[in-house]
C-alpha cells in the first residue's frame, strides 16, 4: 500500500504539467476539498462532497480572474485559444 501511495505522489505532478492554470486550480481545489471533507466528516460522502465543492469553487474563482465572458479552450492538438464561454 505504501508503494502505491508513493508512486501516486511522484506521478501526480507529472500529470499536471500540461494543464492550464485554470485546470491546475480546479485540481488543487478538488484535492483540498476532498481532504477537508474527509477530515471533517470522516465519511466517503464527505470526501466526495468536499471534492465537488472545492473543484467548482476554484473553477468559478479562476474564471472570474480572466476577461469577463471569455474561456480558454484546448483543441485536439493541445493548442489553447480564448473564445466566448458557451
């Protein structure tokens, strides 16, 4: 079990290297929310609720920092472009 946790901690940062700043913020918010939800409630449902609340909150905060009404999209080739939010 320890080896799985250690491997996850070593691989997780690599998975985030190609993410946009918004995607990283959402991931951080979801992870933080999951930890807080698990510690506060001690139940799996608390972990899930915390992850959802943290992820959504960070998505909204990240979105409001940029131009109003615009979102950053990634195409099939990994290129980023900014356009009106859908």
